[in-house]
């Protein structure tokens, strides 16, 4: 049940017909794991905490650096050199003490991914490399957990929701991340953030959209992004969605299923 303090805190949610008391209670009972407390994870964590998600976890083994602060708004200048999960925990508790926070100060890998992801209802991937995105996607499929995954370019961004472990109304599996991106780009073809740069406010926009998509998934309103890739161009302020389908040849839930564990990520 929601306390009197929570009823006042979330009043602007509760008056929404699409949320109401039952939706806010669902948020309180939900648990969400955010991969990365960086450009995308920082705003996502803040808005999920403000929304009243009952349990938030973040996995990140990095420390705060000065160059992070242009976009990673959950950290501040005095936090430089500290673990990102620790500064995130302090900021979230200061924002909403009703949220339980779990700090996983570790590098996500094939040995711990299933255990970490399996402990939560929903996963948000804000990582900045294809290896981690494929690992998180595969682990979410094997652990039967929905995934909201996003990626930033310099002035562009993408967002989608993946429930590849579930079937649609036609009885077919939903598409996976591997249906959208069968293979990672060749090494060196996609420059890292430090080399190419990134518009800081764009990270805030996309991280907030990740939080919004998570809230919609938990409460259950609107049309989710399953099978739809949202694309944002900050140069023109244009937002488009591209529909994509399950690829029967994908190696995760395709007709010739080959991935049954995470050993290929070691």
C-alpha cells in the first residue's frame, strides 16, 4: 500500500487515468536493473527513482571523471574519482528515500550477467559498446526478462524494447536485438564517445525516454516499442520509428536456435 507521504509525492501520477493508484502500486512493486550509470543511465535512474520504482539496481564498475559531467547528471564535481554506483546511490536516496537501491560495482560479463539480470523484473541497457549490448540482450532472453535498450551517436539516438522470449498474438517469437543488428560493426568503424563526441543534452533526452518506456512497460499503457526502433536526430529535431520483425535466421530465437548459454561471450 502507498503511504500518505507517497500519495502526496506521486499525486501527479495518481490523477492520470492511465496510471492511478494501481499503476503507482505496480511501480512500487517493480524492480529495474540499469546497465551503466553514465550518459543514458544517469537520467533514467533519476526519473525512475522520482517515479517511485520500488527497487533500482545499477551495474557499473567505473569511477566519475571530469569529462563525464557534461552529460552524466547524477554525478557532481565533488564526486570525481568516486565509484559511480556510490554517487548514484546517494543522489537517488536524496531524491526519493522510498526507493531501495542496489549498487553492483562490477563489470558485467558472461559469468555474472544471468544472476544479475535474473534478479530484476526489467532491464535498461545504457551501455556504450556492442559487446555489452549483445551480452545483455542474450542474457535477458535466457533469463526471460524484458529489455529496453538505447544507443547514442554524436547527434543521433535509438531506442527499442525487446521481449524476444515472448510470443506475439500470432504465436511467433518477438524480434530480438540480433534481428535488428545481426552482427556488430567491424572494430574501428564506430568511434568511441571520447573520439567522436556526443551532445550532452541528447543523452538526457534519450535517458528520459528510456525511463518513460520503462514506466509504460510496468504500468501497462500505450503502445510499447516492441518491434519498433525509435530514431532521434538532434540536428533536425526529427523523431521517426522503424518497424522490424523477427529474423528466422537469428541465432537466439530463430528457427535454427544455436545460443543456449552465454559461453560465446567469454
